């Protein structure tokens, strides 16, 4: 699979796009309930086993209302009152010297992408992208400016920054398969991604902070999910190892349903590997 297809990739060449839901699983997703009110996941990043830096992913549930993305500009985006849940997801990747090499921030309205901002500056690759959904279209700028192009979008389209999160909303403890159509503004093409839970599993150590604030580890048999292109050139599949159904990362117990499940523990994208080093919920 091309490196640029998925959300955590730092060496991306294509610009983050949009995807339409076409799930084959019989289980219906519950947007927003697969992660706690606030969830912070930190990963070590390696390329061909050489350390690159650290990725921090913060997800926050949002109440209905108007929100902005800090680096996007002054535009406001609305999370509706009939939404299952709003979510803000912020990803920050830094190299070994602490320099920012990737930053993205995105907003979800249930399963609908409202807007996202992404900037990459690593290994000679540099771009800045803004995307927002309005009416029947996604508007996008790939040069960091206000020169927006548009792609017609049916209902249910999402920014591909959310792909790993949407999968978590399904029951990965049972058989699961799904397919997604990825629109890349960088190429103006549609690429279909097939997703399936594999029959194999892998034991991993999960470092986390419990509800009392204590650092803990759990050794668990993780669920492996494959993300593959269905059209040529197919390339190499991406695999994500998710924590099993019996692992719950609990936040503030005063809030109902305040826990994270099916956490990405290891993500392998070609020669890049993201390995979880801490997980915290509040």
C-alpha cells in the first residue's frame, strides 16, 4: 500500500483525503463511544528499525456547538445536536531532537468529517493541507493558502485522518470486514481500501495509566486488522494491532461510558512502525 493512504504516515506524498463508509460488518458502529472523553496515546516511530521520533495522538469528545481548528484560520464548524458525538483529534509527530515534523487536527460530527488541517515537513517532503465539508462538497487547499478546489461528496464521507478511529467503533472481537473509498485531493482519484480482521493474533505489552493515575502494563493478545488497496497497484497491506475487547482504558469514572477500547497498539505501514509507549484517558 502507498504510504500516503493512512492517517499516521509522516512520509506522506499524497494529501489527506476523504472516505465514504461502506461497512460489510453486521455490527453497527457507535461513534464516539470507542474512546474516552479525553484519550492520549503516545507512540515511538521507527523506520527500518531506526528511531525517528515520537507521535502523540489526542482525541477529545465534543459537545454540540461551534468549534475552530487553531491553524486552519477563522472559519467555524458546527457539531450538530443530533450527532452521536463530536470528536477532535490532534496528532503531533516530532523527531529525536524535538522538531515538529507532522501536525494534524481534525473535527468529526458523528461519522461526518467537518474539517481538518495537516502540515508535514520531513525528509524533503513539505506540504500544508486544509479540508472542510460544506453541503455536498469537500473543499480543499493543498498549498497552505486560500485557493480551494472542491470534490463532490455524498453523505457519510470522512477525512482519512479518522480511518483507524472509525474501525474501533466496531466489535473487533468477532469477524469483521469493511471497505472504504478514499478520495485523494492530491491526485483527484478514488482508491478503495478493504479492511478485514485477520485470523492471526499477536501478544503485545500495553503500557497505560489506570483510573487511579498509576502506570501499569498489560500483556494481551491483540487483534490484527489489515488495510489493503483493492485496485492496482496494490502494494503492501498495512496492519494494525488493536487491544482486545477485555482491555479497557478507563477515564474519570464519574462520567458514563468513559473508557477507551480497541486501542491501536502497533501500526505497521511498509517500513514504518508505530509502537505504543503510553496510553491515558480522563
